[in-house]
C-alpha cells in the first residue's frame, strides 16, 4: 500500500508539473512577483494587477509618505471534514498527496503561505491563495486530495494584505 501511495504521489506531481507551463494565471502571478522584485512603482504595479483581474486599493502611509498597495488574497481555512474513517495507511497516503498538492500550489504561484494549526481543533490549517478571484481559489482549494476524500473541508474568505510586505 505504501509503494502504491508513493507511485500515485509521483504521478500527480508529474501531471501537475507538466501542466505548469500552460497555465496563464501562474504566468501572471510569476510576472507580478518579478515586478515586485524589480521595484516597479506603485502606479505600475497597480496597473498591472488590475489589468490581470486582481482587486486592489492603495493609501499613503502618513509616517513614510509611501504609497502602500493593498491586494485582495483569499484565505482558505482547512476544516475537519465529515469523512475521517480512513485507515492509517489511507490517511498517510492522503497526507502525502495533500502535501504534494500544497507544494504544487506554492511552486505554481497560486499559494503564498500554507500551514497547520498547532492545536487539535476543527480548523486544521490555512492556505493563502494569490489569485484574482474567489472562484479560482475555491477551485484550487477543493482540488486538494484531502478535501476530495472528505477528510477536510474548505471555507474561503477574501483577505487584504499589503503587497510585497514580508512576514515578521
């Protein structure tokens, strides 16, 4: 069973990787990240993001007088699902597929942050999606093998953050 899980995980990673170059949104997100690295002006970044369908607004920081660009992201809460009756082997296999899915979301530029919560509550973790629409975030989140198996369920909310600001 463990060999089968590893083979399935490898196949899924290969399929996702082979589709990587064909994905227009991933290219847009990659271009956006490049613009941030190249220190484009707030106006240039704002024009690029809006032309690619992202919701944004900006304001002037009173202390620094810099223009701060806020972008709408989508935060997905991964909640305990109704179907948690899998055997340990099945649950371990689903976990491996889940981790491959999240890694792929990050590699393709769809997700900026993912992680579990440290307690054993009903909300198991989060993923922050960097995509232009709620529908796209919902589709990506619901393609997670853990969600498909019913072990997790998704709850998504729009979330605003300053573009290009690091976590501290």
